[in-house]
C-alpha cells in the first residue's frame, strides 16, 4: 500500500501502532509508505505524539494512584486513648 490520502495515512498509522519492535516498525513503514516521504514523515510524527501521550497518561495514572492511596491512608484514623486492661 502506498498512501494516497488521509484515510491511507490513518490506516497505516493504526497498523504501525501494532508493531512495537522499532526495527520491524521501520520495515513496515518502508513497505507501507514506499517513496512517499511526506506520508512517512506524517505517520512518524503521529507515532511520536502517540508515544508521548501514552507516557503522559501512564505517569498521571501512577500519580493518581499514589494520591488516592495516600488519601485512603489519611482517612484511616488510628484509635488513640484506648488501653488494654
């Protein structure tokens, strides 16, 4: 497939997301884009933005999980003033 329009670029982008190995992804893009360097650059740009977005959301998910755990910890109040008899 050689990209001719936006739909082709979107399809190649979605297929490229499934290829996680960087070398295999380059080979895939070589075949999919052929000599269409502008389509290749566009797809690589979209892949880079996607990777940054995934990292952003992964970091925020960890921060939210930690914040939620801390809030739950604070809500558990130790019982003080009770002594075993």
